[in-house]
C-alpha cells in the first residue's frame, strides 16, 4: 500500500531491530490496516459485502514487507470478481468503468456457464427464487394461496441422471408488472419446488415444499436487461492514505 515520509521513517527505524521482531511488528500493523479496510467495506457495501470481505486478506508477510490484497491468489473466482466490481466499479466497458449497462453484453458470451443456442442465437434461462413473503408482497394473499396449491415440480434420479418432472405454473395476472416494458409480471410462470423424503414408522414417501422458482429468458431477440451499474468505492486508496496514522504506535 502507498506510504508517505512518516511511514518511511518508521520503517527505517524498524529495520534496526531483529528480523523476527520486525516481522512481528509488521504482522500487528497488517492486522490493524486489514481491520480498518474491513470496517470501511462493511459500511460501503450491501449485496457485495460478503464477497468483498471474503476477498480481503494479508497475502504476504516477511520481515521487511506486509502485503494486504483484495481478490488475491486463492480467492474464490466469483467472490474475487464481485469484490473487484465493488472496488473499481462495473459499467458498459466492464470492471473499471461506471454507468448503466445491458447485462446481455457480458452474459451472452461464448464460454458462459449454462449458455444455450437457439434459432435466434444464444440465450440463458435465468432462475429467480421467490420466498412466500415475496409472493405475498407481489401478488397478495390470493397469489400465495394459489402458489401453495400448484402441483409440485420435482427432480427424480434415473439411470441417466436427474430428470425434472414439471408441475403446474402460476398464470399471469396474479401480480402487477414491476416495469411497464416487462413482458411478464414477477410471478408469472412460478413453480412450486418439492422434494420427497421418508418419514414415520411406515417409511412412506412424503412430499415437502422446498421453495418457489421461476425463469426468465435472456437473449438478443428480447428486451435489454438494464443494470444501473456499480459505483467504484476505491476503498484501497481511502485506507492507504490512513496507513501512517494507523500504524504509528506499532513502530
């Protein structure tokens, strides 16, 4: 991280002690700076908070150097990507830019997981889970009652692998559209997921609801999927400027 003349002077004084003592001091200093960075992240993020914090770590520690890295080596790739989006922003030009962008630009690319090809080009079926609370908020008590009465959609293991047995789907019109340009309302096509399990002395299979889900198709033939973009927080720069004051007492 960046330093100024005060930090440089402190490090020169630290070099006059034994290597192990210097390493111990740098370990304490690194933990202080890391804690400060984590504190900033907790206040700056909501949905990206967990991935960002999971990507922060002391990546290197010797008797002369302590490196705190964001999205460094060994971090889960998805968490690393989200952390970099939060730090540097995400916009129409990708990570490092800001502003509204069409998600299809990055999602409908060769190599994307679950990407399929149809007569009109590549497409993705994007799953959206809905809780009972969300269903009621979107469509009221009537929509929730109807969802609970849907015949179940289940996954059955066969010799060829898992096979989905589709049940009923919630019809359109049970909730108002979230946006005027949307092709469907937020509950249209909802299915009731269920799993079988054994219970009781008779060992009979019972069916239990395990959630509700619907899918929306993303393709170049459809409407844009606009995202407002992710603002760059640049917390590394914010914390870097504080390093001399944060570790003054350590050295």
